[in-house]
C-alpha cells in the first residue's frame, strides 16, 4: 500500500512540475504571454529547481530555438529530423545536447542572465532535485521515498518526450504547421498537448483554440489573475482565425453525409 501511495505522490509532484513548466518556463519566460507577481515568480523558481532541476535560461533557449527551426535542420528535438522513437525515448539527451551549447544560450536567452540567486543556488539543479529526494525519504521512508522520486522523474520526462515527439507526429492539425494536437495529452500536461495550436500562435496565453479543446492551466491562470498574482500580456482568443488552416476538413455526419457544421468549416 505504501508503494501505491509513493507512486501517487510522485505522479502528483510530476503534475505540479508540468504545471510550473507550462506556466513559468513556457508561457511566462519563453513567450512572455503572462507576467507573474514577484512572490509567485520565486515559488516557480524554487519549484522548477526542486522538481525538475531545470535551468530556466537553458530551457528557454532550447525552446526558442525549437520555434525558430521547427521540424527542420537545427531543431533541437524534432521527431521529423531525428526520428520518432529517438525523441520519445531520448528526448532528454537531445535537450541536454542543445542546452550545453553556450552559443545557443547566448543567442536565444540573452534576456535571462543568471542573477545572484542562480549563481549561489539555483544553477545547481541536481542539488534541488536531491533535496526533494531527501525530503521524500525523511517523510515516507527510504524505499517509498525513492519510488516517489523515481515516479516524478519518469512521469515528468515522459510527458516532455510525448509533447516533443508525439506532439509533432500523431494527433490532429487545425493549423498549417508540423505540430499536432492531442486532447488527452493536453488534459494531463496542462494544455501542452495542444501543440499544433501553440505553434500557430506561440504567444497565445491559452493553448486551447476551439470547442472541444481544454487547456487545464487556463482556469488556474485566470484564478491567479483574479488574485492579482498574474497578468495576461497577450491576446487570448482573438487571432486564431488568422491562422486557420486553409485546407478544409470535411467531417462525415451521423448518416455518413456532411453535416451543416462540416459545411461551415468547408466554407471557411
Ligand atoms: Zn513543438
Ligand atoms: Zn513554445
């Protein structure tokens, strides 16, 4: 039973890490679509350090380069360039390969220099993740604590690989880019699975675009805005139509014929 609890704890922590990644690393730092209150920024910085061991400067640089060279030579982690299973299994290798390139950091994240807190503490990512491990072991016992820590790592890395691999290979496309939307993945990655939408409008603060899509981070962001802990800086819904896919998609109706709704899409 204690190992079931350990796996659950690890999964919940991976969800928290994924939420921090999509809101802070992705929407706040990489695309500047949201601004956070300084206190919440500090929570996000320590959360990133303790749950992912990621350097925000590195993550942002690699991610911006991915947007610059999406699915062509130069993309740090494209399944179309490297191969599907290479990314699904080796995503972390491709990430590190790019993150270790000083030129990439200088070129794509010059707006995010290391500050004193980074230099003193947060640049030591392994230290943050180890601290989480020590806390889990002290609270849960040696083996359950390690199982929770391992679950956190495996689930978080699995989600990241799925976004970068499956999110550029399988799923549906509303817009003309090589990324794909996966509704189910979006539900467990706080909207990141709606990756085709994201590549169409990288600066959109909300990743869902049309009916039937749900970005679970969005209601939380709105709550943070209501609490004056966050501010949305870019347009939320306006703008999707400008990026709408030109190729009309016909969907068969219940009797196998095109429905009125499908005709509207065609007309569009
Ligand atoms: Zn992408
Ligand atoms: Zn992005």
